[in-house]
C-alpha cells in the first residue's frame, strides 16, 4: 500500500480515536507510561488503518474540516473508553455502598488506577472487575466496538436531547447494576442491624454495639464471598450494556 495523503490522514484519524479511547479506559489510562501508551496506540493504528481506510472518509480540503475531523475522532474515542471505565466505576460504587453498610468506609486505600483514595471493598471490587474484564476478553470487545464505531459518526443533525436521554439511561442502568452487585451483602447487614435492634430492646443492659459490629462484618464477608460469582455476570452484562448505550450516544448515521 502506497503512503499517499489519504492513507496518512486515515492513520492520523485512527491514531487520534484510539489514543482518546485508551486515555480514559481502565488499565491503559493516564497512569500507564506515555511511551507504552503511544507504542500501543501506534501498533493498533498501523494494524487497523488498512482495514478502515475506506471508512474514515475523504481527506479534508481545509483546516476547519481537519479540526472538526480530529474533534469527532477524539469525542468518539472518549465515549468508547468511558464505556469500559464506567462499568469499573459502577462496580467500585457497589463496593463503597458495601463498606458503608459493614462499617469499613473509614478505611481508605490508594487506588493507582484512578489516582484517588477509596474504601477497602471499593478498591477490591474495582480490581476484581478489571481482572474479570481481561479474563472474559473485554479488551477484545473494546477493540471490536472501536472498529464497529467507524460505521457511525457524529453528524450535525444529531439530536442532543436523544444523546442526553441515552446518557441518563446509561447512568441509571449502571447505577442499578451497582445496586444489584451489592444487594445480597447489604441485605444481610440490614438483617443483622434489625436483629441487633431487637436484642437491644429485649436486653437493654447488653452492649449490642460491641457485639453487633463484629457480627455484621462477619456476616457481610460471608455474604460477599457467596455473591462473588455474580460479579462475573454483572461485569459481562455491564460491558454489553455500556457499549450498547455508547453506540446510541454516537448517533448512528452512515458515512
């Protein structure tokens, strides 16, 4: 294949989109060394450009069109990367809710992936979801969605209300997913609190607080252990739903 102007433009566009995608995606994000991320983006761009050459579109005739093309590529890449990152954040949110119920919300650990301190189970859930995503080839799904995104683009006729509704539904679905992940351990903790309140009513002399906290932690750990297999299904469903809503936000208009 000859290195003509259209090929170089397509290579630049693919590189821009994959760079924006990996910038916000988990594991390959801003915490990854710049040299590694640039090398990975370059390798993916050189591998996919011949396949996507006809889908990139014509070479712009002026600087204004070039800037719009770059902005379009960056925006699509950011949405695709957020589709994966938001699933990880939803799982992390489930861990945060569980920490509040068990009583471990004051225990903070540093998460290098997000560059922020998080609670104990929130950090555990985040890394568990990340490992599960890699085991079920979620990064392959991200590349497939990246290639499929070239059959759509953001057009001027895009309805911002439609994109906004898709974003709200996306957030609501991931919030519901987070509640479903932590539902079983949280329900057990609520039952333990209810039992402790009944004991406190029946035997006021007993220090229920001293007994209730260890009991709630123990039962919460047991419930969390039994509910861990459901996290696999939750992560898989979350990735599928995220990429589906990301496609809706990208306003599927054929090039």
